[in-house]
C-alpha cells in the first residue's frame, strides 16, 4: 500500500524537485502540492494524505499554524517539518504543534525517504540539530508532572529516556538488553499512561520534564 504524500512549500522549485524524486521511490505517491499553509490545510481535508512534508516559513499561513489546524482536525495525518531552520524558536513550536518529525532541507534524499517510512511506522524522526535544541531547552522547562511519571515502571522510564535521544526500537533494545518486541510493549504502555499519541510527543514530554539527562 502506497504512502500518500502532500508537499507544502512556497518555493515551486523545491516542490517540483521533491515531487520528482519521491515519485521514483517504490511505495510513495505524491497526491498534491501546496504553496502555503492555508492551501495545505484545505488540501489535507480534500486529499486525506498519509503524510505531509511541511515547510515552516510560508506566506498566508506558516507551517506551524497549518500543522496545529491539521492535527486538530485530522490527527491521523503525519506531518514532517522539512525546513532550513533548526533553531529553538522553530523546533519546539513545530513539535508542540503536533509534527511527527523535523528534518533540514540539506538531508540526503535516501535518508529523507527512510525518515518518511520510519514516521509511518510510528518512530519520531528528529534531525540531530533539532534534538540538540530540545536538550538545550531543558533548563527553561517546568517541573516534571510527577503524577503521570510516577505511573511509569522503571523500565518504561528507561525506554522513555532512550526515545528522547531519538533512538529506534532496535537501538533501545540493544542499549537496555531486551527484545524489540518488549520495547514495543513498553512504548505502547508509556504512551497510554502519559496520554500521548506518538513517539515524538513522548520525546518532547521527556525533555519538558527533564528526563533526558
């Protein structure tokens, strides 16, 4: 089954280039293109894509505002920010808006495809620069929400900390000396207990609550 993708970017050359390349990849289908955030919101309603590649800075409505609206109306749609900006003022709001990934436009084409597939498999995909800004933001965050955190088992807490580092299930399994199946179970349990929808939200939660040291 193909992954149906909507590309939102105000630069025509970028949209065309992304569409041309992604169309050559097995299992990926480009269903539409948007030149601004407002168009992205409308096309998300009519086209129902599986994933949106969303630029941050666009006219009429930026990528963060568009992401908020789309995730509120259609939470099942995955959104990956694809931008030139990796600073704190862009990374944190994008993830809080509901983005499942954050990549820079200098990403290698093959890695972009791999990131798209991983996001659709439920993994968060953060560029190392984006992760560093999350970690640097620790001192500015509120105290941990102890009641929810206390519901986690020690192993679930360990897994949450590894998720915050951007690790895959396989990498977490290797680090904690447990099976991937066990990791998946812990991830499902901690998401339910913390009332989160995906791994990206879990990573952001861990950083907010100073659990990623």
